[in-house]
C-alpha cells in the first residue's frame, strides 16, 4: 500500500509525515531512520501487516518523525524509501498559521497536511438545481480507550495424542477500541473554488487560534469535551467563508468512528 509524504520546516525542526489508508485495521506504520550519518537524514517508511484477525475496513493512518534543521546546509529535500521505491520529498518552509499553532501546541499535525482533504463535486449525479459541492478535511483523531474490549483467540492447534483429537495449545488476546475522527465539512450549493476559500480561511490568525483550541479540547476528551470549542471554531470559520463564497450551506465538524 502506498503512502503520501510531506516535510515541513518549523523553526529549527523538520517534521516529516506519512499518511494514507490501510486495507484493514491493525497495521503498524512508522519511519525508520537510516544509520548513515548524512544530512538531511534518509528514512525508510515501513508498513507491517497485522497478525491474525483484523477488521476488513479501510483504515486511515498517520505517522510522523522529525530531525533538527541544519541551517548551514542548503539541501531542501529528503529521501524516503518504501515498498514502491525511493521518493524525493521537498521540505516546505512556509507553514500556515494553523499548522504552526498545532505543531507548537503538540497536537497531531495530521490535520492540515496535503492528502488529508478532498473535494467532492457531485455534478454527474445531481441536477443543476440541487448541485452540492463538498469539501472535507481531517482535523485529527481521538482514541477512546474506555471503549476498549478484548477477546481471546487460538493461534496454535496441536494433536494431544494419536487419536486425532486436536486442542488449542496457544492463545493470544486481541484488543480494540474506538477511534473518533473529527472531519471538517463545508458544503455549498453551486460549483466554485471552495477548496481554495477554505485553505485561505484556515490561515487567518483568529481561525488558527480557534482550531487550536478545538483540537486541544478534542485531544483530551473527545467530541463531548470539545463541544463548546467546536461551536466557536465553526462560527468564526462560517463568518470568514461567508465573505468569499456564495450559497454557503453547511460548515460543520463531523465526528466519525471506527474500531482499531
């Protein structure tokens, strides 16, 4: 399975990200730094399939690593190797205000990375009168460990004698919990450059502050704890978008859940 990569310089640190989708739950996705002492360092992105039972659902993944920036070196890209071969990833040097606020707050930077957003135009499915254009982007996720449940399964069966009777001789425990995704949804009533309007709005200082407050609450307590901060963020974003897009129908955060 392929991944998308991004590298972002914030102050004296280069943040490296991988994101995409796994075919089932239970995958491990992580960076492995090369042992070569070079700058910038090179990485291998590793995806390990789950052992045993896994839910047959498409599961978004996100992985990150970082390294200190060497200002005396003018190289502006890094090398990442995965199953499909080597990739050259340019290091971005102009983070948005929202990206900076989130990284400095220690909150998952997955929220504003390229690839975590999508524009859906339904022009082939709906008449012009009812045409809607949706724009969605992931804002982050919250792992609800209180929802965890565990089950015991057999991983090894052996014959106990020559009678052909088989019994389980080795067990393992598999645990899962609910992951809640916060997804920004913006919908307008007719085709227009909604994607660009949303991206520009998210760079406004007031909106960056509101989204950081929402994610701080969401990261500590999930959707329930973030209700008030969500309302504030949606209100300021709606106000800003109203200046640049017409026929604005919906600005909301959709909480979507999955078992992981």
